[in-house]
């Protein structure tokens, strides 16, 4: 499910399936996308931040077009205890690998992987940083 | 101070294309005349091969290399190196007939971050500025790369760095009436490219910066963000367009202007060292 910002419209609440993972996308070329994410974050229930949220920074293949400060993004990840992934959507290989990574995370968050919980997975990711 | 201004006056009001240059190996300040001769011979040879395409090229190209001792940040910096190409029509041999055709200079203003980590054998002049035909820039660059084993790269300026520049320069105190502060944005992903130009009265821009900056002489990323956010909010209030989603490609102030392709124009001699210091820093971070 894709949304341009949060909160999601309440009219469709009863039709929506359970949400297992929230991925916030930040385009390094757009300061607006970072601001948008920052204003959407408070609308997410606190329980999601136990491993069911991650930040995806796109456009890192073109640092010359960078409009946001990378430090600010990393600080955001730390503040919300959620991992920050980097990718370049314009490169097919990286795009595919990132998609696979997200699907894997989703499987864990949905409880489909035995023995690994969302919380244990996210602490594993943070320790390896 | 006036003598200094005169010496550096030629730098002002010209569009300079920027490059980062890795340290030069085996460069000797005492051999400038030899280098000028060798570079001149190289250019003549390449033009014989038909590689420098200049219409009406029966002209001799004369090369002059000189040092600009005052163009540096501190004693730790190397003095700037100026390369001048002038043409002399073969009809006349009088040097007064020389016409400047191309100008390039290497400099380092407070470039200690680079020079302190580099062995003595190397000369650090990380910023190169060129004015004139690209074909000459290419010839001069090739010769320097071959002779001193260095590497030239076009210096791109990101929107993040451009916003630092506009915040810094809009806040500069100027005696004379200043020109408007202008930001040019390019809007992505449209079928036809769209540029948005946002002009602000220089006094308004300076007043805004003065309310944002906490410590004179110091600038933080937060302060630049607040300054830019105010400008974006003001524009959105009037036009309902989020400039923060567009790409900042050019900034212009009375002090200097800069384009993301790495082209700058310095307009005010008082702030020349400050601008060069910022550009030196960008060049060094591109090298490292």
C-alpha cells in the first residue's frame, strides 16, 4: 500500500488489512520528502517503532544532487530506533536487491519467519551498524 | 590594500568554471618560465595535429605562468598559480599586440585539511578556475596532468552546498546598494523542463539571516535550514508550490553567484577570500 503522507484517510480503515511494516521513503534530492516524513512520523503508533518501521533513502547514486544533510537522516533513524537503508532506484540491480531486502524484513515483521521477531531483527541490524 | 585589490581585480565579474585538482608531483616554483615554454610548445604541437579547433587559428599562442603570492589563506597555503594564454597575430611581433585568450588559476585558501596529510614532494593547489574556451582548458589540463601526475575533475556544487552559499552571502554586509538575492530552481519530472526564479530584496534577505544567525562569524546547518525553510514557506504561501521538492540549481547575490555545474562569478573583492575558502573546501572534499 502506497501513501504520499500520513495519517491515512480514516474512511477506509475498516477495509485495510493489518499493517506489518512501514517504510518511509526519503529522496535525497528533495528536502520536501524529508519534511513530509518528519510530519508523518507522529501519526504512527508507538508500537510500530519496535522493529516495524524503517527509513529508505533513495537517490544516493547522485550525491551531487543532494539537497538534504545525511547526518539529519541518520539522526532521524536513531531518534526513532529504526534502521536506515540506502539505495538508488535508477539502478536495476540495486532496486531489485533493495526490494528483496524489504520483502525479507516484511516476512519477519509479519511473523512468517520462525524464531525471529521484528524486535530481535531490528536490534541485530542496529548492532551491526 | 588598494594594491591588492588591483592585483585581484581581474578575478571579479568573470564566470569561472571550477575543477578540483589532486596534489601536483614534482612542481618547482622556480621553473615557471620553463613550464610556460613547455606548455606553449605542447599547445602548438596539439594545434598542428588539428586538435584545438579554433576558427581563424593562424594566431600564435603565448603562455605566461606567474605566482600570486597574496592569493592564499595562510602561510601554510601555496601561493596561487596563474596561467595566461594570449594570442599574437603572426603579422605583428610587438608584445603590446597580445590579446588575452584564456585564463586559469590554481589556488588554495585555508586548504590545510589536504596539505597536512600530503608528503613534502607534492604541491597542494586543490582549486582550479578557468575562464575561456573549453578547448584551451582541456589542453592546459592535459599538460598539467601529464607533467605533474595530477587529476582534474569538474567541481559540481550540490543544492545543499548552494543553500549554504546563498545563506552566507545574503548575510554579508555591503556598503553599496546590493542586487537582488536570486534562487533558481529546476522542476524535475515534467514533460517540458521548468525553471523557477525566486528573487528576494537583498535587505529582506539580510534581515532574515540576521534573525536566524546566533553567533556572528559562525554558521550552522540548522541556521541554513531555518533560513531556507522561511524562504520556501513564504513562496508556498503565495504560490502553493513546494520549492523544497525542486532542485536548487543556481544562487545569485551581490557578493557572488554559483551554479550547480560548478560555475561561479565573484562580484565583490571584500569577500573574495571567504568565497575562495568555501570553494577550496568543496574541492578538497571532492578529492578526498
